[in-house]
C-alpha cells in the first residue's frame, strides 16, 4: 500500500500542538461526519493512531507530536495513488494552519 509521510514544524511546544490537534480533530469530525465512516482514533502518549473510511477507501496511520514538529504517516489504498501528491499538499496546508493559528498559540 502507498504511504504518505508529512512533517510540519511548529513553535507552540508539544503540549500546545497536541491541544490544537485535538481541537481540530473534534471540529473536523463534526463538520465531515457524513463523509467519514468507521472513524477511530486513540492517543498513546504523544502518538495518535487513527483510521477512517471515506468514499469507500480506508485510510490508517499515525500522528506523532514532537517538541518542534508533527509527523504524520498514513497508508492509502492503491485507488488513491493518483491523488497522493494532492493529499500530502492538503494535509501539509491544513496542519500548518492548525499549528500556526492564533488559537494554537494561546494554549
């Protein structure tokens, strides 16, 4: 299965990054509830294991919150391989916004 690997630097500390990500995960889950199926996620320390299905495609991976970066890895189905670059770019853009928003800095 194809892999996605994205690292996003941040300057809000490990705890601040985790809180910003948790807040965003809740918002995304609520906003896109009709498009996400079988959503599962669990924190183990500073690592988030997640999986979900969308449009019949299963995605699974991890997100590690480090002191100065967030590292995301995911396995995508071969059917999504043509969109790998777009998925990585969108993921990078969204995470950058989450980790640099004024709300993230207030944590």
